C-alpha cells in the first residue's frame, strides 16, 4: 500500500502496487472522488477475496492494518519477506532498501528523493505527482517479489518452515486484529497518578537534599557523583567511567544500596521519575483521535529470541512489582461497562522450559507436585525442610533460578543479591549439585553451539553465534550466555505465539465478542465481555 504517512491508524490510502513476477510491477492510484473511490474499492475487495492466494509483502502487518480501515481483508495465506529475513539473519537489519542492495545488488528509488530529506520540510506522499509515486511503488513490489523468491528457498534450506509457516505467518492476522482493536485508558486516572507521583518526587527530592546537606541537580551524574563520593564519601574507592567521571548508573547504585540511606532514596527517585515521564505523562499523548484508544505496535522482528516487542508506546515494560506501577496498569480499562479486563499468564514458563530441555528430574518433580518452585529450590540449596524456607532464602533461590537462564556468574549473583562473591559461588555450586541435569544441559548446549556455530529453539528458530569461538574471553562469555538463553527464552516466545494464534481461532470459531488486546511476554490481556468471562 502507498500511504500519506507511516502511522497505519491515521494514514490515508493513496494506492496499491503489486508484482507477480520479477522485474515487473504495477500501481493503481486511489481516486480522490468518494464515489469513484467506493467503486474502485469494491473491485479490489473481490480480488482480495480470491481463495488460496498467497499474499507477499514486506512488513505486511502495516498494509493489512491500512486496508482494514477501508474494510478490506485478504483471504488466503501470507509470506512476509521482512519476517522471513529476521528468521534467516536475526541480528541483521531487515529494511527493504538494505536487503535490495545487499542481496539483489540493486539500489531502489529512495523515499527522500520524493518527499525530501529534511524532516522539517518533508512533503506528504499525497503531494508527490502520481507518475513518480507509481514508479517508486511498483519497484517496491517488484523487489519484494524478488526477495520472496530468494527467501522461500532459504527458509526450506535452513529448516525454518515450522517456525515461519506454522508460528510467525498465522500470527500476522492476530497482531493486526490486536493493533486495530487497541486499548482504552483512563486519562483522568493517569492525570491523578501524575499529580501524586509529582508530590512523592518533590518530597523525596527534599529528603535527598537534607541527607546530602546541600541542593544539587539530581539528574546530573557529575553532581551526584561529587555528592556521593566526595562530600559523603560513602565508599573508599568509587568506580569511574572511561571519561574519569564517577560511575552512578543503576548497577553501581544497587551494589551500594546498603552503604547509605541516600542511595536507596536516589534509586527510588529515579524509579518514580521514570514512571512519570515514560508512562504516566506520555501515554495520554498516544491516544488516537479517531478511536479514543492507544494502538501499540507489536514488532515481530525486533528481538533475536523471537519475543514480541511492543513500541509506540511500549506497553510491555510497565513495572508490576511497585505499587505505583500497578496503579498505572489500573488505568487500562475495558471498552465499556459490559466488558472487563481479563489477564492470563503462563506459570513460570521459562523455568518449566529449563526443566523440560534439561530433563532434570528434581525440578520436573517439583513442578509435578505443584510446589512453589522458588521455595522448592531454596529448600534444596539451603538444605532446610520446605516449611522452614524463609523469605530471604526464597528471594536468593528465585534470583538463581532466573539467573541460570541468562548464564549468571558468581559475580553477577553477588551484585544482584548484595552478598559476597564467596557466598554467591557456594549458592551456585550447591544449586548445580542439587540440579545436575541443568548443569549437564548448560555444558552440552555450549559444546553443541561451538560445534554447529548456531543455537536453536525447540521449534527450530535459529541464531548464529560466530563469537562463540572468539579469542576474547569477554566476547566469548557473552556468546555463551546467548547460547544458554536463546533456547529457553526463544522456546517460551514460540509457545505464547502458538497460543495466541490458537486462541484467536477459538474466539472466532465460538463467535465470541471478547478481544485479545495486549501481550506482555508470557501474559495475554483480553477486553472480555462479562458474559464470556468463564
């Protein structure tokens, strides 16, 4: 589709380009006259309803959302060249111009040659003469067709058919439906939260000033470093950045949290200011005039592990651990009084995947027995009966359980738990002693990746890791962590995607009116008709 802007929810359709063979393409401009437009769209509608058609596109989701505004839907199956390339080369760029130049050896007409390169003075595509638009659009369709011919073979050669045809392509329609539906928010509630957060930030600021003995710019790392390490001297040998400035990033402050009360207050200040600026004050600006809802975009190709990534705005990162974060979530409301928000998630999905792939009998048994997995781990690691596991023991076990999936080291664990490296090493050693299957799995996956040069998920999603052979120990260790994490996080991501497609099919088959509206990794959120809750 050729459109007047890049926002699929507020753009206008200008025309449609197509190609059915390499080096050929066409373009039809949508008439400006409403009557002629309706007649033209009706002709297109019949064409789009031809059964058993394979529709090829680059970033097809955008086109499908734009077409849905004109009540146009496509029957048949999909092949998205952008998604295909993201499976073939997950760590590369997936833009059409880049792929055309690098894979086809052809430089396409650039969009800036039509609308201008200076963003302030750019014109709309609707102001570009039709003969120029047609050349540009038809070329895009032709390049997409040529990429399809190339990727179709490569998907088969790389054994990616299952993940592409059975997981990613069926998901396209589901994501379109979610993004078109959008989510309603209570702007009034967010304004209230913003006011309350502002007051909390102000009182916290005064408290920090009083502890520091002077006022300073809390958002200036340089001034903060001077206060902490020169005026208050909270540690003898503070860390410094490459530029020689005191390091005051979150990781550094977390490791110093127990040294002085001011550090905890600064961390809290940062958390509240981030919540206020990133979510509370920003979310209302994302409400679309036409629908009164927020329409986030779920990126299928933005992560190498296959996880969906919400952006413009990001609805997956709203913290749930803090009371303030939960308050923000409460501002997401059902469409009307006949609906409720219903959320369902997988229980400990990544740990269950670890248990399954490692075949560790102890962990598998804990899940089968329905025991709290972190308490069960603590009981094993600290050699105490389950009923005697303290909250602190469980906290440490939880950190190890999740850290294992990311290849955590004794140093990393000591930083996160604010304990000595000796203690963290003994916890990790005892963990592997109690769960030998996991230790064996981690060793095997690294050895296997070194041999094959890539790692894959249960469904066959691949990630090439040439750095696993690096002579640089730091680079090699990072690749080993990715080798450990990808099969776990990637398999979890594939499972939720399969679930989303199956749920969408079940909702349609049962003619339900409830809608899937948000995915937060292992959690699905529905705008649910009250009569359909059960």
